[in-house]
RNA sequence: UGGGGUGUAGCCAAGGGGUAAGGCAACGGACUUUGACUCCGUCAUUCCGCUGGUUCAAAUCCAGCCAUCCCAGCCA
C-alpha cells in the first residue's frame, strides 16, 4: 500500500553488473526467477523473487518467471498456479511466464550438437555403476567404458532413447568432460535421462528429459538472460554452467552469480518437510497460517509490502546466516501500524455493570478509525450500561505498576467515560464473574472537565451491540530453530501449542460485515486478519502479530 | 585427507589502506485517550575468526592457521 519508495541498498551483485555494463558485455539487463513447480513458494523464495525483480528494475531491465519443469515426476500444475498467484500477490509483474519445457526442442538440438562435436556420449552404465565410476572426494573417477563410442553410434542410441525404445534408466546421455576433475559436477555429468512420464506441459511428447545442469544455462540463453542469480549451493555448478555455454558458443553468455539463501529461525522452508507437514495433516494445508509459505503468510495477514520490506532489510550477501524471525515481525508491524484501522475487541470477556448509568439507555460514541491518521475519519461505537472488558484488565489485588481496574481505581474507557470500580462478584470457585463500576457523566469522550488524570485506558465492547468471533492465536510451529533433517524425528520439533483457538470473543458492533482479508489493530492486543474460511455465521480471525508490550 | 565458498555486535549487514554506516533486538528516558506508535539517549573505547608480516597508517594488502557451509541424484 503506502510503501515508501526509497533507494534500495546496493549489494555485491550490482558490483558485478556494473562491471559487465562498463565492459560492454551486455547492453541491457535481464534476470529470471526460476522455481521448480514441485511445491508452494515460501519466504525463502520471496528473497530470491525480490532480488531478481529489483535487480532488473534497478537497471531498467526485465525479469521473467521461468518454471523450471525438467523433472515431471515431481511436478504439478497445482504448483504452477500457486507460484503465479503468489508472485503477483507479492506485487511483482514478470515480463513473461516461460517454461523450461518450452525449450525442450532447443535443448535437444544442443545435445545433438554436443554429440556431433564428440562432447557427449550415451552411457549404458547403471546408476550405481556411474556412482562407483565417479570416484570419491579424494579419489578421481574413471572413464566409462562407453565413453569412446563413435558419434554415429551415440547419435543412433540417443535417437532411439528419444523414440522410447528403452525403459527408464536403461541409458543416459553424458557430457564428456573430465573424470579426474576435483569438481564432481565436471566428472561427465548426466545431461539427459529416460523417463516415461507424462509431463504437465508437454504431455507425452518426450520420454527423455534434460537435467537441471544442462537445461538451466540453455534456458537462460534462450531467454537472453544476462545475469542468472541463484543460491550458494550452485556455486560448484558454475564451471559446468559455463562449460555448456562455451562449448555451444553462446554469446553473450549469461553470467551466474550466487547469493546466500534465506534462513529464518523457527521456520521450515525445506520442501520435503513442508510436504511432510501437509501430507500428514499436521497443518491444514500449504496456506496454513503457521506455514512459512507466501500463501500462509498472506492468510495470516502479512502484507506483501511488509515481506518486500523484509527482503530489503535483510540484505544480500554470500555469508551463511540465520535471520531472526523478529525482524520479519517488525516489518509486518511497521506496515500494519501505518495502514490498519483500529478497533476494539475483547478476547476474554469480563462483564462490567455501570450502576449509575440509566437502565436501558445506549448512546453512540464517535471514535477515530486511527488516531494517528485523522483523515481516515471516525466510526460509531455503542455504549451501554453493561459492557465487557478484558479479563486481565482487572485484578483484585493489583501488582506494582498495574494501572488498570481494581477496587477503588478509576480508569478511562477508551473514547467513552471515566469509570471507577466499586465492587466485584465471584462464583463459588472464586472466579470473578462481574464488575460493578460507577461512571462520571462529565467525562464523556474520555476527559474530565476538572482535569483529573487516569493512568489506564481500557478497551471495551458493549453487551448489547457486538459481534461474536473465533480468534486464532498462532505461536511458532517449531520449538527448535533447525530441526534435524530426517523426517523420522521432525515430529519432536513440532510445537503442539502452535495454535490456540479462542471462542466467544467479542468485537465492537461496527465490525459486522467484515470480510476475509480485512485487517485491524485491536488496540493493545495486536494486529488481526479475517481468515479466508470466515463466513458471516462463523467469524474466524487470525492474529497476525502481537504488539510490542512494555508491560508484562 | 580433494575442490569450491564464507567468517564485522545477540541477529542481519555496510565498508576493499586513513582511524568501524544502518536495521532488528536490548537497555534508559520523554510523550501518549492503545503500557502501541512517535521522539531522545546508550549499545564494536588496537578483540572486524586467530597469529604473524608489509606500511607513518591494516577490518581492508600478504602468509600461515582455525572455524563453518556446499559438492560423490538418472533432483533442482
């Protein structure tokens, strides 16, 4: 919404680009965001999205979306749809939506070209044998016995692979590079494998699919990408990326630059673990408000601008890091504080009877929608003899520095009147059931003409005009910052109290008719967003984030 | 034990020979009809991973060391 447009901080990627521009390597800049459609986008992707789009923006270039769909067995259109929706929601307009699969013909031609150059060969070794031949960290690999097949034989075999003559895994096409390279990626990497699987975009046209290492540089080249930004784990792949482009004489070649991926403490961003959570019903779905997915955060009420701001604030570097979740929350609070209307709500109601208020009488009180933004106008709130306040806004025996309600103490009811607690009722168990107060009719609006001050201001909801709601409080889904990698133990890291449902919460009457996606600050209680599953009969409200509180 | 990266405050992160930006968190205080927000102040006085070296001057250059991350998918 009101995103403040400021100069984005410069980073090391810009230095590389400036250098390339200065050397005349490229005329204009083009980037791409290349997710594989095998899951929903999460906050880590948001960083990559922001980096790719803002880098292109900075140089007046374009950024495309490319669905990196070279492994059909794991992919699905459900994911491509969600990816497109999430990127748009984040506020980025890609110039084009492309699919790696739309380059399959081109990539295939490149493979043929490599074979003809004697730089690629069909290998009949099994997966295990290839692994064995590849060597180890300290031991060089050895050449495949099929490495020196003739160009004619390779061409014939590769064509027959493509025609579906062989079963899955029977043969692969490999680049002929160097089995003794210290970099495993250069030890004759597999570039095409047989997979008799229908592809979500190309159907049954192909039964051989290119590997990432082969498809990626060629897809970048096909799109005229100039800077291929990716995460650190692909650093070891760069020599191979460059090898393909060099051998295939692609000029100007796109340049790969790696940056550190985002790690957020208490968050799960591993796709495998996210699938585990969804598949086992531990969360309600990919958009469960506890998930670190874009859709989960959206449902939780995080504004897109806050996520963009977060990505700006964490910076871009190559250092491994774990960002504190509190920074994301700070961004969310900053945005919501500036944009959210305020309202009153009582999550745990305690009835208050104002004994000297006329029986059956009600009045309308005008309250600012946002005190800091008078231009947003006012709303009407009903005041009546019986109201509800928050249960913890009353203490029989006040602790030190407690300045809300306790017997004999006077407080202000926000925008309404000064009230003084005169007595309280309890049930057999000792639980306070009702408060009795007297009000000062002279203090309407919240100020006393005699100038006396009160230290506490309470939020309240009328007993005769309110909206009932179910409020969901979310805590961290994970207790431990970095759960172990094996799914067998992931359960022990899950916080069973990550979701608390509060029934029978009361909102001020004016909130009747609020809709999914509406966000409010319930004063002194935090920011809240109406859930997508919310209906008029069953109002479900997610707590987006708490307020900072200096009072414990 | 091979190769490729990275080490600046509790957490991110600028700075690339001239005397350590900024943000989050934290801690004081002011203000407040939200204990919010806002505002003011404090927060690396040769510990810029460590040890040496070069220099008038080093977080920045050099050497060695230490720590840590990534790589042996027909995943991306």
